[in-house]
C-alpha cells in the first residue's frame, strides 16, 4: 500500500528494518554467513551496481576474502538478512573484479533508473548509515574512539559510556506562489553551485526550535525578501549526501519585489506554468529545471498537474 501520493527517488525502501534483531549478537555473526544473506558494497561512497543500475548483491562466499571495513545490518528481505559494507580501498583499486557490475555514484544510479525504484531506498539507508560511521568514529563527549554496536545503529564509547545514534538533518524545500494568484506563477532560484541556466525550488536547513512551516517562511524571507502567508506539506525525500530528509512544501507569499540575498543565492525569479512545462520538456536552454531524482522535480510536477 502506498503511504504517499508522491513517490520520490530514494524513498520506498522495501526492507523490514527488523529493529528487534539489532541487539542479537549473531546478527553480524552467524546471520551474516547464512546462504541467503546478501551484501551491498560501497567504495569511495559509490555503490556496486549491475549493468542495469540495480544493486549487485554479493553472497557471503564472494565477500569472504574481500577487505571489508564497516559492516551494518540493513534489515530483512522476507526472512533473508541484508547488509551493507564498505571496502577498504578505492573503487579503482578493485578494477574489474566485479564485472559487469561496477561502482557508481548514487545520483548517477537514480538518473540511470529515471524514476523511483525500491533499490534506491536501500541505497539511501546504506549510504547514510555508512557515512555516519565514517564521520563519527570518536566520542563527541570525551574524544575516545567509539565502537559500533546494535548492528550499526549506535556507537558506544568504551571510555565514558556515552551512546551516539545516527542522525538525519531536516531540510525544507518549497515551491512558492503569489497569494491569490491562482498558482499561475512559481518562485524558483539558483544557487552559485548550479550550472548556468538551472533553477530549482528554494531550500534550507531547519534550525532548532522551528516548525516546518516556520522554517519555510524564514528561508523565503531570508533568500527572497518575500513574506509567507501559508505553507502546506506535500512530500518528503531521503537524500543521502550525507544524510538529510528533504521536506517538500508549497507556500504562498505576499505580493512584493523579489530581493535575492546574494550571499546565499545568485538569482530568484517567477516562472509561469507554460515556461515550466516547456523547461521540463527541454525546450528552454536558458531555463533548466531539476531532473526526476530531485524532490524539486516532484513539486513542479504536482504544480503542473493542477487544473
């Protein structure tokens, strides 16, 4: 059963995360050596995929002599355990060892699919978790090296006893419309990091003590000088770079002049439905909108589907 009317890339993870098994001492032991166990491998933050872009699951036998680094339990597919592991070494060092499978960057995998796919949800879970372990090797309380526990869902400090848990950083991303304007125009912006001509929905990290609506309003005011009067949640998307949750919203703003904060964004502008439709169809070289792997694309599709 679909939980949302909007299916975003990197969502839809089909695994049973099986929290009740994470404290089992054998979940990274005997379970991981079972014939039906499978591993998804990462090197240089790239994931091993087959020629079609799907996860190239490895058996315990194929992993036996590999230089595995961090290994975590992802969950169950049916009754079969699934794991993620890093390889000690660069993707290039492993060359054609897994051919025809190869290591690909996660966004390239999503582009290869061209649409939402259950494997992308697994990639998001695995990549986010492994990146967290890589960046949280030491206790934030006392500085001692911490240890992986609970099958990868906690790090414990053997020195001071502090526990550390994987984190997800919330980001609001919004498509805004003029108040009372029948949604005929939408507000888009471009950051300095984007290639020429590319515009997207505005976005920013939530701050402590904020609601989603307040974060949307603050970001709109900070980046464009426009005051939000209404905010509606639409959809969310895991984004494993390194581990964020994109919270997609529509917003409506008071009439006023756009005054971009050029310390944050290069430009902001209104686009009409017709301009957006042509841009999505690739007919406007000076206006390029986000590809299908981005939740900004989903928000634009929702808008364009309105009567």
